C-alpha cells in the first residue's frame, strides 16, 4: 500500500500582487461626455424643448469627449464624434428654421 499524496498548496485569494501592492481590476475608461453629446445631439435635431441650446451643448460635450479620447481617458471616440456631428447639424437646421420663420 502506498502513502497518500501530500496535499497541494491552495492558491492565495489575496488581492495583493507579488510586490505587495493591492491589485485593482482593470476597468475600461468611460466617456460620459461623449454619451451626453450623442443624446443632446439627437434631442437638438428634434424640435422639442430648446433645440438650439441642446445642439450647442452637444457640440461642446462632443469636443470635450473627443479630447478625453485623445488624452487616453476614454475609449468611445465614435460616440463623441457622432454627438459632435449631430450638434453641428442640429445647430445648422435650427438656424435655417429660425431664418425661414422671419
């Protein structure tokens, strides 16, 4: 009869790395300003409440969102760009409607 096998060492469930610092889970960078630009751009095209203000804010938030992507603080450049473009289109349409109504 043979002797039982020695127990295997359990893996540590400690969140410490080999250097002794805490390991933090990698989270993807977020870009709330890009999403806000997209939402405001969509609302700026629709003639609901203050479309000129919404379109102007979409341009501002879109530019800020794109700059965050350039600095590496965010990852959704397409969403910020879409909000910026919709803001420009909305502002143009709103000024055309304003000029046509005068």
